[in-house]
C-alpha cells in the first residue's frame, strides 16, 4: 500500500513501513499516519512494525513528543525504527520512555538486523 508519505508491505513477522527520502515528522500529520499504519497492521494480522528510512527530519516539540508517545502506546504495536534523523538522543529516549510508560513499545536502531531481531523476541 502506498500513500504520499510511505509504502507499507507485509512480511512474515511484521509490517514494513518504508519512508521516502527526506521524510518530515510534523505534529498535525502523525495521528492520521499512525492510524493508517494501525489499520494496515490489523488487516494484515500483524502487531509488529519495522520502520525504515534514509533521512527523517523531526519537527516536534517536547510536548509533541509526549503526545506521540501516548499515540504510539494506544496502537498496541511493537515498533522498531531504523533511520537517520535529526532528533537528539535525549528526544529519542524521551519518546521511547513516554511510549513505554503508557504501555507502548518503540525502539530506535542503527541497523535493520538488530531491529528485526528485537521484533522477533516477542
């Protein structure tokens, strides 16, 4: 499935979400994009997601990151992310913690193999 922002495909253990080059994360678009990913996962009977992209620009405030963590937790998906981004390590840790504290599961990885291994754990 394709839309203007990403391509999704079904794999044996997860749904792969491929972001276009120079993708930008902005607050107004996140809820709809997450709902689309969630609906695709539900239709594919998958609860694990691997997000890959070459370069992502993050345009989120700390409050936006907190909201994103809550939205991710509400999806009840296990999400691994492999991409270059301009977010600080502190903001990445904050997002992971915000999601985990609300029962969600998201982690960022430097390579796809580590991300796939983490998705297979549970």
